[in-house]
C-alpha cells in the first residue's frame, strides 16, 4: 500500500518541484520511503531530502511497507518501463510461475503487474490496484484502476500539465478540477494527447444460478474463506461491530489460525459498543474498545472532512469511527485492518432494500458505485493513519458467487442478508450475532446524534457546516 502520483508536461515545463509537492501532500500514505523517476533518472530515499533533476515527465511513490521490500518505481529487465503501484496483488507467486520468461528481481508483489503488463495479461492479476507505467521509449504514461475501484485514483489536466494521484489534495497545485478514474478504466498520456477507455468489466455471467440454498451457503463460505486467507498478514485488526459481516470475517480468520485483534469504536453506551462487547465475549475474543468523547466529535468531523477532501456530512460521519479505529490500530502496531465493506451491496443489507421494487438492479447499481460512495472515504480515513484496509467481501470470487445467489436468498421474509446469516450459523457464530439487526455505523456509534446537536448549537444544519469546514480547508 502506498500513495502514487505523476505529472506530464505538454509544453516542456519543468515538473520536478510539482511532483515532489504532490508526494509530500500524500506522504501519510507511505511513510516508509519514497521514489521518483524524472525523465530517465530514478531517485530513492527520504522524500523531503530528494534532490530531483529537471524534467518534463515524472512518476513517484510513497511506500507503506506491507508486502515485500524495496522502493518504487520498479523497472523491467530492459529498464525502459517503470511502475508505481498502490494496492496488493495476492497471486504474485502464481503470476511469477506463469510468466517464466521474465526475471523477477524483487520480492514485491507489485512486480507481477509490470511483467503481466508487458505480456498484455493484466487480467492475470488477482488483487486490487491503481498503478501507472511510464514508457521511456514512447514517452508515455499508462494508468490503470482495478474493476471494483478499491484503491482511489484522481487525475486532472490544466491545458499544459496532466497529473494523477491517489488523493485529490495532491493535485491542488496543478489543477482546480479533479476527476476520478472510473474502475476498470485506463488512461494513456503521450505527446499525442490524453485518452481514457475501459479495459475490464465485472463478470456478470449468471448462467448457473445457485438455486439451492445449501449449495449457495457452502460455496459462499468457501469463497469467503479463500478471500480472507489470501489477505491475512502477520497480525490483523478487524473493525468489529458484532454484526454479521464483521463477525463472519473474524471467525473465518480465527479458524484459519490468524493473529486477530478486534477493534470497536463508539461513544459510551452506544449500541455498537455494547453489541461488540457482548459478541466478542461469546466468541471468546478480546476486544479493543476505543471510546469517543462527546466533546471530541465536532473536531473529529472537521478532521475527517479535511481527510476525505469532500464536504459530504454523511461520508464524514461514517468516516469518524473508521479514522478513530485505524488511528488506534496504528498506535497498537497494526498495519492491516479488515472490514465488512461490500456485504450490504452484495447481499441486501441496507434497510432501504426492503422497499425496493427492482432489488437486483438496485444492488448492482450500488455495487458499481461503491468505489465513490464508500471505498474512497474508507481508504482516505485509514491511510491518513498509514493503515491499510482490506475488504474480503469485495474479492472477485465472492462477488461472482454473490451475483449467482438469487434475490430471495438475500432478503427472505423481511430478513436482510439471509444467506450470510446461514453462513454465520454454519461456522458457529453466536446466535446473537446471526440474528442481530444493526444500525448504520454513524447511528450505532451515536456520532450522528451528537453532530446534529452540535450543528444546532451553531444554528446550522450539517450540510452547511460541512461546506464551511471544507471551504476553510480548501482556501487555506
């Protein structure tokens, strides 16, 4: 995990100082070292002390050390292609075995991308990514984002400079208007111009619907176990509410022998805190309880709006517990946190779905938009603390199974996520976790309740307050 950035001048403008400022703006995403290539000169080390040559094309990387060792950009064997990558490639070993004609010179999972790209086989990759490849010979940059959009990527063009980065705040010294690269899309930037096109779609092949609930339950558990296993690290945290999504992830991880720390966040007496405490006790697991004080909530709201770089009060409210949990994780020595993100969209978890006339279409729309409604916010909040969030429910294998599960197994007799609850029973979760209906995190933690009161004290609604906070930060 890391932060990436790059810049391309169409009018021979020196971009060295700009790319350095861009990477400094997102240094929190990768405090373990940096690397930049300007024109044909790569330089590595502590970002602030890097002495960059003049140049008109550059890509750079801030590294959060999770998998493998070494700094990016990474070159291919001929040193004419250079890669920067944000994300994780889980089948690095398999790709290495398949691409035997390439010499893998690092133990970084990211190197698999470089050689898969050379062979035109990006779809070999199992993982998540936003990456850029700089072709020295062609003087062009190609940028890719995975089909779910788990890792963020923004770009902009001001008429003479094109730039991209993991977060919008890195682009402010280049352009005013910033665009999200859509999931499954790529950008080509060269002196001939800029082009954007789709390179991958979510596999919507549902010819073999899982119409037997026993088979659906068994196959879903199998894919979830694979998804959790491939994402395990030496020690993981789990953002835990005691609900079915996080409880399943926790139980699977424990059964796989993982070293797990459960983390829950909320105001004292909040339902999320009380439920998590009870379910963790029934599961025989220790729980880190991180309390938010009433007088901290408004300051946290301001901080999260700055982090997500967006004046959206709902996103900021949801982001507060994620920010607090990952801050605690970092201070506890954790670098990887699992969440249940994606389970609601795949299995019908939101209350609004009970009243949806065309539920199948609604679920697909929400899945396709999860990159901007949820994932981007969660990434920014966690990476502000240099902690990586991993989302097993959004594994391709899990998604493919979920799309084959009939709607009547997702919501059944008014019970949301019915098939997931069956999985929970199968693996031996406490009954209280299996049957529990939980509130959205901003309500379960009581954050929304406190914020609304604080806004009223100021004579404002939350939207106005969020916009003012955002504007103050943007103008600063």
